[in-house]
C-alpha cells in the first residue's frame, strides 16, 4: 500500500512552492528557486518507503544521497 496520499502530495507541492518563493525573496540565497522547489517536493520522499514517521528524514536523506541529489543533507 502506498503512503502517498492526496494530502501528502499537496503538502509536498505546497512546501516546494513556499521554498521557491523564499529563494526568490532572499537576496543572497545560494540555492536556485528551482532547486529549492525540488527539495521542498522531495522533503518527505521517505514516507513512501517507511512504515512509521520515525527517522523518515534519515531514510529520505539516504535515498537522495544514493541518487546523487546534491542537497541530500
């Protein structure tokens, strides 16, 4: 059974959009708005692969790291 619900998807898109706006508003942001959007969308990626919320951030970081995503930390 997938852990990706309509609510989780909407949450990820909302976070991505907010991070994109923040990147555009910060004058010296070292990250592009596009990268910040992707990071926001991917921030809960591990929910698809774990049974509980505990340590989803660590699992998500490892998933991104293994896929050579530059902002895996």
